[in-house]
C-alpha cells in the first residue's frame, strides 16, 4: 500500500481496511469505503480525460452531495488542487475565485451554471457538469487506482492540495494554499484528540470551503467513520437528519449552536451524540451549559483555529467545567507561542499575539507574496537553538496564557476596541451580555467617536422588546464592567448578519454602524 500522503490515500487505505463499512451517507443512499473508492477512481479518469494535470486547479461550485465529495477526492488523487467554492457566494465572488485560482476545470450543476451567465462565458468549455460526473461514477465497469491516471509521479506531502478562499475585513477573498501534509496531519490530529472511532457518524453541516467543514470529511476518512453532509434551510432539519443517520459527532460555530440548542431533538438523536465541538468564535458559557444539558452523553470540545493553520488549540472535555472560557492548549503536532511585538515570549497572563508552528501551517496565500511574507515568518531563534527551516503563522489574534499553560482568547487583532485610552476585548463585554437569559446572539465592536476615539457598540438578538432589552443591558454592564467598557450603542436586531461560513459578519456590522453617532435614530444607552 502507498504511504498516506494525500486524503485520497486515506480513502484507499480505508477501502483496504474497512471495505464494507459505510463511508458516506445522505438522502440518496450510503456508500461503503470500497464503493466510494471505486467512484473516486472513475471520477479521476473523467478529470484526466478532460486534461486535468497535477498542480492545476479544479474549482467545485456545488452543494454538499456525493458528486462534490468525489470530485474533490478525484482531483486530490490526480495531484491537482481542488478549490471548493461556497454555494452561498454570489456571481462576482465566484468569478474572482475562478479567475484568481486560474482554474483549469469548473465543476458545477447545469441549473447553477444557467444562473451565472458571465461566469459561463469566463470558464467557456472548461466546465464539467455535476450531472455528467454522476453518470460517470454510476457507470459499471472496472477501474484502476486514481493515481494511475496522473501523468506525473506521486505528490510529496508539501505539494499544494487545496485552495481555501477566506474573506478578510477588507478586499476580495484570498486563497490559502493547503498542502497534502496539512490535510493528512490535521485529520489524524483531530481524530486523535476527539477520539473518533470507526463506528462514528460525523455530521458535515459546515461548508466544505471552510477549513472546519472540510475537516469533518478528512477526519472521518482518517478514522474509518461515516461522513454525512447536510445543507439545511431550517434548524429543525439538523436534529431530523441526525436522527435518520445516527449522527454521533457534530462540529459547529456559535450562531449554529444557538439555533441547535433550541431545535427539537428526539431523545434518541440527542443521546446518541458522543461529542460536540465548537470553532469559529467564542462559545458563551451559558450556551455551553445548555448544550451540555441537551447532549447528556457528549463530550464538549472548545477549539480555536485559523484557516492559515487549520487547527491550533482545543480544551479537553475534562477541563470544560473548570475553564469554560479557555481555548485550551496546542493540539497534537502543533506548538503555540504567545509573543510580544518584538518576538519575545509573553509572561503568564500577559496578552500577546498567537503564533503557530508545526505540521498544519499552510503554504501561504495564492498570488499574494507580500501578504504571505507578512503573515508567514520564521520564529526568532532562541539562544543555543539549531536553525529551523520551517516558518510559523502569525495569527494577528490576541491571547493570553495562564500560569498553568491554558490559553484564553482576547480578541482578533483588528477587533480590539481602543476607547478612552483603554484597549477593550469585545469578548469580555459579550460574556456579560450572554449571561442575560434573554440574549440569543451578541456582537460587540468599536465605532468611531469624536471624543473617545472609539465607542463600544453592541448588536444583539433578544427575546425582549427593544426598550426593555436596552435597559437590562445597561444595568448588567453597569454592575459588571467599568464605565469605559459599557456599550454606548445597543441595537436589538431580528438577526445578526452571517458570512458564508456561518460566522457573525463583524466587518458588515462595523460598516453599517460606523456613523452611529451621526444618526439620531440610534440610542445611547449610557448616560
């Protein structure tokens, strides 16, 4: 058997070790590891026949379905670079990703392509319809290992495997170049600390274009588990899907957990959950407790990661009761440092930048050499240490490490609020808001203020009417926070905006409320 260099190798390994175990399940049926491997081999032959070469990009714009997963794995098996495109993106964003990546092939559905006339003209004949791919992988016949279709040798683990496009606070989405090593090492690391087993059923509810969403597929392959994806419109669809497919493992982001905590779960579905994991933002302690009360047999995993380094930290379930606000310690095969601006290490409880080194640090940004050089840099050499050839990723996120080595998230570097000469973490204010029983969602951020530099603003979703909500928030913040940390603007909303990965879209809120003090309709809650 080949060494496990790529995620396609993980599938081939699974087909040899667990040929009859379920690997993929959705409303259309279940595929075993052996059946999925055969489908990927046939799809790889289709891609090779379209002229796809190692190193070329294959952009895939489709919902989470079997053909989408097969197309990604087939491109990976050929040594090509797969580019999952979030189905929620609009035409201009999709055009940018296709053009920026230089995609040699664009995989999508016929109806989606009809709705994108400008994109259809851009990609021209470099299109493979999902429907054509479905016909090919369903065709009976013999096949050979997918790697045999590749005209060049097998990849090495530092070759690019995927481009994951991520949106920043400014500019167009940028492609993070993910290597085979990142994907495979990350899959084994997460599978190990979450203790995934070959009888687990892993829910894929996050987008495959999101590193945490892709991780659900790769960790399932690494552990011999079954991956079951779901695109949903209503939260109630999630517990129904979990009930129907026997889901045991769920990873989500805080806004999703808020929805799922209130969804209707059958006893069978909720008690079957063995673990739930949070990423993509701080999980408020009251919400954590609600989830623990709901999933009574589950271990909670509070995680931190960034697309540029896949997964950085996790809090072991045994520590959740004592340290529910911690993001834990480094995941296996990673080193996490907390550094000052000069590169020296911070003291205990001193805020500093989180810097990550190890097997999960990606290769940089596609077509962005200046930004790559800024974010991906060697660590300062310690006294007496041999030179290191690797680079670390400088996250821009501010954290602190306590005397016991546990990390606590303070703020995104560009989310820190500078008010009245103080630096304020939005998370610290949000914790006070989430302690109120009527608060369902909250986002705290800074807005320009003529006297303070920035004022603190809070957008919330509450079960109270607007006036009662503002009054209660003002009371709670006066009781729990110093005056300079009290929000001057509180805006109850029906819902908070989301980015395509399901996270709260803070840049959109900042843009919407940046002129807050010029608007007479916004009320200042602190007198």
